[in-house]
């Protein structure tokens, strides 16, 4: 896509990546089959004074094997459910979005920022 812009003489400053770059649409992951050389691609963009803007979703994957979900839940950095406190997810508010089940950061807790910045 970038080469096409260059070949046609179109200016290009920024490449936006929507959620298909993620592995199973989970924040802080990369689908290495679809984007096997993402790091090199980003380096090449930067070397040519271009930028990349990856999209992140507000909901993080509630897969219990996810280190981000586990850390956020352990630090009580997720919004809690008042309707389903015994939902099998420590009472975390769980919804269904792109990566299936997701939890939402409670930005009123200091640890939410710590967990989120660990994924970047």
C-alpha cells in the first residue's frame, strides 16, 4: 500500500492500522500471519519520516490467560459489575466485543494507567 502511494506520487505521512493487525483483535498483540514484519515496516516508515497510528480498543481481552487481563484484574484496575458480581471473572464487568469477552479499565484507579502503559 505504501509503495503504491509512492509509485503514484501521492503524499503519505501516516499509516493507520485498524484492529485486523491484532491477534484475535486483542489489544497489545499482533497477528503475525497477516503482519509478519510489522516491526520492520514501522522502522521503514520512521526512516522515511512517516508515522503509524495503531487503533486500540477500550475493552481488553478477558481471556484469563492474557497477562494484561490477569494483571488488571489482580490490581483491581477493572470496572466491576454491580449486576453480575459472581460471573466467574472476579466480578469484573465483562462484555462481548471484537476479541469475544472483554473487560474495561477503571481509569479512576492509578493501577489502570500502569497496566495500560505496560502494553504499549
